[in-house]
């Protein structure tokens, strides 16, 4: 399954994940989190979080996309 980075939010009741990187993209900021052996991307407004800190991540929309193998 896949989820779009802009359909996730920082904060809320989601799991706490370790922030790997924060990238400023102009109109938004991309946050990258360790999720097992994968990297989870979240797009959102700028925050003062730094790599190594933990932030909770939650689904804004309950919409998932199947991925073909």
C-alpha cells in the first residue's frame, strides 16, 4: 500500500516516529521519517523539529493506494 505525503499530518494521535531529515520546498516542508526499513514522507508547514527528534504522524485522510509489484 502507498499513501501520499500530503495526506499525512504531524501531530495528532498517530505513532511517534524518528525524524531523519527536514527539507524546505518553498510552499511546504518535507519531513522524512524512519518507518521500519522504509522512509515515510510527510508534507506540511514549517516546524522547528530537528533530525533525531520524534514526532507523531497521523493520516489526514483514510485513503490508501494499492501498489503493483
